[in-house]
C-alpha cells in the first residue's frame, strides 16, 4: 500500500512479524520451484513496501537448523493493517513460511551501522 508523502509518520505504530519456514529442509536441501517463486515474490513485495515507507527492516538468521527465522519490521496504522500486510506476504499467503505478528517499537536505530 503506497504511503502519501504528507502522511504523519509519527502517527504510525510499528510491528514485527516473524517468519519461520514451514518446510525447514528448504534451508538445507534448497527450495523447490514453488518455494523459489513464492520467496522471489516475497522479496520483491518487501522491496516495494520498503520503497513506500512501510517496511523498515527485513532479514533472516543465517543458521539452517530448526531455529532459523526471518523478521520484517513495518509501519502500520493499526494492528489490523499490520496483520493484513503480513497475511498478504506471498510467503505467508502461500504457506511457505508461517507468520507471527507482534507489536514492536524501535528504541535505537542507526542505519549507518548496518553493513551488508
């Protein structure tokens, strides 16, 4: 959902959704064709939402065992909107990953400290 440039960012709440692979073997054995397409769509959607001021941060742990997970931190007007954003994520929608939503508030952030 595109954000209006005049939208008061201070009025938005932050939410974190955690994603966990439904089939953990996709991290060790590789993605099947459906998972590949779904996760490509997932990444492209996150890029679009980031460009529109919705996604603040997204990433995943680099371990490949059962404890691996990803997080997406977003701005949303309400928990209902945040839940809709999470459920429309292609990974969640297509049941390649399971999503869990949490109210969240960033306390400290310095984008210059993030290194690829």
